[in-house]
C-alpha cells in the first residue's frame, strides 16, 4: 500500500475526532473570541517554526516540486498575529512544547521521520484548513488575506491537484517497511498532539 494511503487509513478515526472537536466546531461556527483565536495562533507558531525548518532541511531536498507548494506557514501565522494586534511571539503551553518536542524527536529518529508531521499539518491546512479559513474570515470580518494568510497558499486555486501532487511525491520517497510503520504511528501521534492543542485553548 502507498505511504499516503497507509497514513490516511491509520489516521481516519483521529481525523474525525479532530473535525468534531468542540474548539474546531466553535471555529467553524464563528463562535470563537479573537482572544481565543490569537491564543490558537500563538500556540501554532512554535509548532510551525519547527515543522517548517525541519521539512526544509530534511524533506525538501527529496521533493522535486517543494518550492512550488509554498507550504511553510510560520511567517503567515506571524503576519496574522500582527493583524490581530499581537507581537508574533510564540506562546508555549504544555501542549505546544510537547508537540514541538515530538516533531524534533521524529527528525532525530531518522531524517524523514518528520514526514508524518508534514502530512498531518500541511495536507490538513490545504484541505479542511480552507474551510476553517473561510469561517475565520467571516467571523472576524476579514475581506482580504490580512489576518488569514495562514490558510492562503500560492497554489490556492488548485488545492486538490496540489494535494494529489504532494501525495505522489511523498509516495515516491525511499522508505523501508520499518520506517513506514514508524510514520504511521507518528502521524497518529501528530493528530493526537493537534487535538491536545485544541483541548488546551
Ligand atoms: C474543520 C475541520 C476539518 C475539516 C472540515 C476537514 C476536512 C477535510 C477534507 C474534506 C479532507 C479531504 C480533502 C481531499 O481529499 O481533497 C481532509 C483531508 C485531510 N485533513 Fe482534514 N479537516 C478538518 C480538520 C483537520 C485537522 C484538525 C487536521 C490535522 C491536524 C486535518 C488533517 C487532514 C489531513 C492530513 C488530510 C489529508 C488526508 C488524505 O487525503 O490523506 N484535518 N480534511
């Protein structure tokens, strides 16, 4: 089975749990205060600072189309925080530090270990993230990309084809069966950490 099919199957149940999380429902229903939304972005900032850096370092050299996808998100999150009137300083809650540590440890295990987090976060942002972005724009009355850059990718008009291309390139990575087993488990943990982050707000 292809790597991304394995990851999708292994995380299906957790994906449903993430989608149905009360924090996500509040975000989709426009019921979050701006203080809660800012806290969410502040917690995501260190997660993406780590993920962006390790993806650039370890995964990007193995993916032919990396530079076309515009995946790193930390700068966009920092810009959104400034739009909401906050200095883009990362805030470390317990959930955030644990997530950051988990991403670091996955890359220490072996260089492509971070693929599990790459999959969970960037593909999530390209997919369900787009629905969240529209809900956030409507809730906070944002009419252009200011405040919602987190959800804007250069390939915004072609999210689905971009996701297909990303998956094809991930599926071509040279990985052993043991490494794929690890990635499957790690992707589940990445969803669990995302859910723990929602719990903490
Ligand atoms: C508002 C909540 C969410 C909704 C409505 C949602 C919806 C979706 C949809 C419709 C897809 C399929 C897109 C496609 O195949 O073209 C998808 C894929 C995905 N989502 Fe979500 N999602 C949500 C939250 C999340 C969260 C919180 C995460 C992770 C932290 C996440 C991670 C993913 C991943 C990794 C995929 C790719 C699955 C695959 O095809 O392998 N999603 N999501």
